[in-house]
């Protein structure tokens, strides 16, 4: 059971890290589109994008800590 | 929706290429189309939350993992909703006295810019169409402009916009005025100066 929990936690952590990379790329490309078209985005949407990436980073850190805790408590590495 | 950006010098510099060219109309897809997509995405997110809740009830995993899974589903859903809005926001139709431009940007995925130079085509029809009951209620519809090109007939569709009747009438008027004002001028980009010039300026009639 512990091993499958660790595997699931590993998948979740990888997903969160992937989301951070995609978010960063997305924000960069939105900025590029904004400059190219000279159409400014509403402030609320820019804030939403920043909040989204901030929350993802927080969740990713929590997930990494939880993964470490699972690995340590499993007794695989005495 | 606010279209104040059309007055910004950067926007004019980007989309107005000829001297004296003016913006006639700027429009987007109706917000109702966006709302339908958002509702659909929310339903999918709720469905996945329920699925993960039920799955975790069958497996004896820590509740923290369930919370994390639901958090991820909600985060991804929030990302998708933001993407839907930004895609909708960057899909703009711009009509100027010289051209019709459709700009469709989905940052990080794709982009398309379709131009129709009005002095190179002959506009034969401006049709307005609403497709169903919901379109009629929300005052949403398509404006189809048929162009007679030298080689074939082509239709430019301004799809799912608000106030299609008003937009269609404005477009028909603008195209009519343009047709009566347009002479047989031909613009060319001068390769040396990289500036648009009349054909006659580059090759004066006297020299031919």
C-alpha cells in the first residue's frame, strides 16, 4: 500500500511541476501575443495568471515535502 | 467589452498600413459562446472531482492524497478557464477602410491572421445569419461577406458575434463607400525604403 501511495504521490508531484513549466511558458507567450497585437489584457486576468502559478508552486512544494515524508516513513531508506 | 485599445498608437501602427486608413469596426465573438465553453469545462472538472472522491473511497489511501488530487483537478480547471478566456479575448475582427483582418491567437498553441485587402477584391454580398433559438435570444450571429476574386468566389465569415444586424449594416455601408472612393490605385512596397508607395510614384506614367 505504501509503495502505491508513493507512486501516486510521485505522479501528482510530477504533474504539479509540469503545470509550473507550462504556466511559465504560457505567461511568456501571452506577453508576446499582447505585445504583437498591441491589445492589453484585463488586469484581473493577469492577476489570475500570477495567482495560478503561485498556487501551483505552493502545492508543488507541499507535494514534494509529503513525498519525502512518505519515502522516509516507508522504511525503504533506513 | 472594452475596445479602447483601438485608439492606442501601437494598435494603429500594427493594423493600419496605409496613410489615411481608418478603423471602421472592431468586434469579437459573443461572450455567450465563451460562457458555454466555461460551463462545459466546469462540468468536466466537477465530474473528475466526483470520480476521484469515489475512487479514493474504495482505496485505503491517506486523505491528504485525495485533497491533493482534487486540488490538482481544480488547478488544471482554473488554467483551462483562463486559457479559454484569453483565446476568446485574442480573437478579434478588425475592419478598416483598406482591409478586413481576423486575428486569432491562442498563446503557446497556435495563431492565425487572415487579411482581405478590399481594393483587390469585389464585394458582392453581405449576409447576416442567426443559426438557432439561443442565437436569436442572445442577439448573436454570423456576418458572411462574399468576395468575387479574379480566380474564384470566396466567403469571409465573421462568426458568432454580438449585434450581427448592426455589424452587417455598418459593413455594407463601409464597403459601399469604399467602392465608390476606390480608384484603380495600386500600392507597392518599395524594397529600398521599405515604404508603401503608389505604383505611379515608383513608375511614373511619363517614364513608361
